[in-house]
């Protein structure tokens, strides 16, 4: 099981250099991927509920330039708030610039007020997300039209840069609909707010619907301390591995103390990290 981190991008006014420092430290410790959250225009202040102060795709480019190995992804990009054509262009560009270290993680969103604020339709968000993922796949693979969909389509046009290899797409969520989406479209599935037993149940639901497709399963958890509980957190990680998780993303809390907790977790879960 690969260990990953969810970078703290929830504090307005935070020093962006802190994210680069944490990304470099995560890479040095052997973490596999660093994820960034996303909200464009939330109805409340950025913080524990709404993350994504720094736009994640732009930030991923900056963080990738400050590192050499660690991968970066969005957990998750609210895809129906955006033009999928622009997202495809951004992701393909990042894929090229980073040597393939990008994992676009997408979801349908959940706050109707944010959709209203940016003029996006809330009711159709699930179907739009499915079609947008199909469009991204088409642009990455074919690089030109036509593509016919209910909401997105074009007859002629050339898409570049076309990725020179697969771009893994992650979808998040734990509802039946989210798992059906992962089974049909995703290369990676990331759960949230699950204990190991619930993860195993949701994973079984997913695998029963993949029709033989390989979808790498994992989840994300929060460990904010205190430091005395790091052993318990490491045992939780082991329980997720036993339940079938192939990757585990950990959010280590507020920027103050994040680096210390990230290092402590790595010390207590060495089996999940490559030798340093």
C-alpha cells in the first residue's frame, strides 16, 4: 500500500511557500502522491469544510517544479464547475511539463450554493461529470473531433499536447453512484470518511461492477494528532491495507505541526514507504 498526503490548502492568507516545503518533505520521506483540494467560490470561509485557497491545477505546476519524483493530484476537482475542454488542456499540459506526475481526481461536487454562485447547473452535475470524463479520455486519446455528447461536443478541432501515455483519472466518493462512476470511468478510486470495515464493503461493491477493469482502490483519512496517538494511526493504516486499500492519503491537519506529524507517521509506518 502506498502512503500519500493531502496538503493543507484551507487557510486564506497562508504562505504558499509552506506548501512547497511540505511537498519536498513528503517526497524526501517517500510519500507517493500529494493531493490538493478544490473549491472555486464556496459560500463560507475557507477552512475545515472548504479547501482549495490556491487553485489546485495551477499550484500543482508550481509544486512539481519544486520536486522531482512525487506525483500530484486533485482530491477532488469539482469538474462540473469548469469547462472540461479547459481542464483537459490544463491536465495535458501538466502531464507534459511534469513527466507524467499528474493524477486528475474529479468529483461531482456537493454544495448547491457554490454551483449557483458560478452559474453551473447542480441537478445535472453527475451526468455532466460522466460526460466530461469521457471527453477528457477522447481528447487525450484521439486529439481531434468529432465528439458528440449531450452537453459537450465538437466536430472539428485539434487538441495538443496529446499525452504520450495514459493519464490516470481518479474519482472520489462513497455513494453507490460514485462507485458506479469509478467502476465505469476511473483508473483510481479514493474513498473518504470510511473506517476499514466500511471501506471493505464499498470496495466489494466497486469490484462487483468493474466488469474486469482494473481500478486501484484507496481512501483518505485525517490524523491531526496528538503525537501520542501516532501508533494508533499507523495501525489504522495497516487495517486499511488488510481491507484491500492500495493507497492511503493522510491529511495531517493545520500547517503548524503538519511537517512534524507527517514525519512521525512515516516513522511509525515504514513498511508502506520505500527505503530512504
